[in-house]
C-alpha cells in the first residue's frame, strides 16, 4: 500500500501544480509586464541610489490583483537610478504583505524581496516620486515550489535522522542495561494482561514488550525525545520475530496503530501555542484532547484487530463477529461511559481542578527522565551488570538505526512536500468541504484536519494561523487545538518506524492509522461542540 500512497501523493501534487500554473498563466493572475502606479517616499539618497517607502493605493491593488484590502500597500524599497526618470528597485516583503505579493516574492526562490523596474518617474515633492513600476515576471510558481520543497524536505529528513543519533545512543544504552538486569522483564510481567491481548504473537517475556511499554508510557507523558528511541527499539525487537522480512507483522501493525493514535496526557505543543496567542485558559484542552486521543486509540486497536483477520486464509468474518461479541460490548460500554463523563457537569466540578492536574502531570514529566536513568543504572549495579560496558554496547546501535531510516524519511517527506507545494490540499479541501459541512465541521478547520496526518510542522503552522485569526478561546480555536492533541502525524510515524527495520509492505498499518486519525478528529469535533459549541 505504501507504494501506491507514495506515488499518489507525488502524482497528485505534480498534476495540481501544473493545473494551477497553467490556469494562472491563462488568467494572468500576476499581471506580468503590467504597469502599476506607485509612489516612492525617499528616505536616504546617495549618488544614484535611494532608500524609500513604496506605496500602492488600495484602489490600484484592487484593480490589478482583485484585492479588497481596506489599506494601502506599503513596504520598504531600495532604488537604483539608471536614468533620471527610470531604474530598478528591490522591494522588501514581510509576512504582513498581501498574499499575492508574497507569491510574487517567492517566484525567484526567495520570500523576502521582489525585483522590479520603474519608469516615468517624476518628483511630486522634494522627497516624493510618482512612477510606474513593473514587478518581476512570475511563471510556473507551483512547479518551482515543488522543486524547492523536494530539496528542503530531503534536507529535513537527514537532519531528523542525524538529530536522533545522540538520543538513540542514550536511550538504547539505558535500555540495554535494563534488559541485561532483568528490569524490562519485570515490567513486561506486570503488564501481561494488556500485552497478551494487544500482542498475542509476541512472548510476554520478549524484550520487545518492555520497549513497547516504555514507548507508550513516554508518549503519554509527552516525552517525545524518549518515546521515539523506545519505539525504534521495539520495532527492531519485533522484527526479530518476523518470519517474512520486509513485511509488517500483526504486532508491528498494532504497535504502529497505537503510536499513530497519539494518546498523550498533556498536549504541550497545543497548550504552548494557545498561551502564546493570549488564551485566558490555555490548558482547557487537556480534557478534550485526552478524550479525542482515547477515542482514536480505541479505534486504532479495534480496526487493526479487525483488519488483520482478513489476511488469515479461510477467515469467516461473520463467525468472528459472533465469537467476539464480548469485545464489541466492552468497547461500547467503555465509549458510552467516556462520553457521559465528558458531556455532563462532572468535568466542571470544582474538585477536578484542571490546572492542578496539569501541574502534577508536568511535574511527573520533568522528573521522569532523570528518575528512569537513575532507576535503571541503580538496578543494573544491584544486579552486578557492568553498566558502562553494557551502556556503550547498546549505544552503538543508535547510530546504525538513525542512518538506516534516512532513505525512508527522504522518500516519504519528499512525497508529502510535493503534495503540499503543488496545491493539492486546496483541491482536497474543496472536494471534502460539502461532506464535512454535513456533520457541522467548520470549513476553517478543515486544512488543519487534513494536514495533521501528513506533517507535524505544517499542521502546527496552520493551527497557529487559525488561532491568530479566530482567537485561541473561540470554538474554532479550541477545536484545532484539540485536533492537534488528539491525532498524530501518521505518514511520518510509518516512515520512521517501518524504515528502521526495512519494512516495505505495511499491510493494514496505514489504514488503521488513518482510521484512528479520522475518529480522533470526529471525537474532537464532538466533545468541543458539546462543551464549547
């Protein structure tokens, strides 16, 4: 399935880019070669050069680019006179500039300036010049964006992998000590009832179980720098049980589905963005995010357990449903209780102080890493493990794993970059908007929901922009914050974890991950609408 997804992302992105570029060229969206009436306010003049402020009236911007802004466009510009009444200029652009200006600025691969020429310059006053300006020509903007995205994402993939080397070395070294001392086995034995259900094909005393438990625990505490190495180690151990190398096992798919569900007690990133945006209660999304992530995790486990059955020869779905009625009944009761808890006044009682809960969890998160290291080292010494030699032995594996995932990250991030830069997201939003509007999902939040499985940085940027526009404490602001805390970057997680063990056939892992994302988003909408709608 990954082959088809990878090709589809790249192909759709390129087709979208070509379509948009051709349409913009036919419609002359950027008014290439068109003269624009402008005014330069001179600030500093030396020889044939001058620093100035360029102003284009709102009427002119509306007439040429169709912009209905209520303000004149203003920006600093550096002039170079080749004749008394003509020359060239460099226009400095900032993030507050109109979108059309930002697009023109990106035509040459940069985003902070526009080159142009001016003619018919005449002094209106000693420091004021009226002129006709022509911006640089803009063509194939989306295709140029794709080229830049491919190079940027390839560099990003390598930086991610190299950035993992030190962290991987640290935690794999610590895990090696815990494994040699038998501490991981104790953790695994304590969690047997859960792990036996989730991973029936993995022996309860296998090293993979301990790594899985450490990964899930670190994720729940928001310790991403520790969760990733534990997850990569878990995949490596699971691959040792894999009878068909290169193909994901049921245990791998289940583990990946749980990770893509993103169950976290404190959505620290979303809370930080809300606080920076001036929210009166940034941590109000703790309960809604946990509810959404809990629904996503339940959906991930249920879907992966159902989908894996279809790979069994002679599998009879109807009979399996009859035999598994207790599982479905339990999940239904569990979901019903969760909905009742979050839709009644119980979460609003003074006794449940959200800020106190947040402080407790953050306190635990801060102490978790030092305590884990101290506990593992102390127990290792108690069991007479040569902790230094064992740590170094485990740390050596970190470099190999980090380098091994580079090709997989480059491939997946490149396809995502093409999809984003090509403008395919805009078409997808237009296509899905009529459907999502039926369930009351705001159109303004749809880009965030669609971007979340693809890119963490992309979805964070969209969330920040939406919050800045609508307000952190608005319904839409709370909704996108909850979505951020209820879901995970599915495609990145698949590329990272499966790439570490050279998995090329993902089977049903991606489908289960996307189902978890969908349920997490729907649950986020449900709980947000009930509490804040």
